[in-house]
C-alpha cells in the first residue's frame, strides 16, 4: 500500500492530498528515511510524522484497502507521541 493512502485509511491524516503534501514537505519518514507519497508500506514498518508541534511514531500492523472509521486505530500501534512547546519570542 502507498504511504499517502495508508495515512488516509488509518486516519492519521484526514485527506490523501494532505498526506501527499506532508510527504512532499519531508515531514514523514518510514524506517528513519524521508519518504515519498508513493513509498510502499507493509506491516512492521515504522512511520514518523512531524506535525507542527507534534511528533507521532507508529508501527504499521495491517494495510487493508479500506477500514471503518472506528477500526482505523487497529492498523497501527503508537510507539511515541511527543508534543513540543511552541517557541515565543
């Protein structure tokens, strides 16, 4: 499964176009390598998302083409979640 589609199906990012933009902006890595939207994802891969002030690291558990919204969180296991304080000057 493509990375951008997995991010959308798993509901880590709400829209596939937004997931694509994050990948192209080098905000997503797979197994510690910056990933393109077309990167192939398989169970066991570790995805790190760098949102504005939030870092999420997850392990992929499954990659089905579709899943119900209430089951989306079963596709991954959260390994690390970090909230950074915004710097104010």
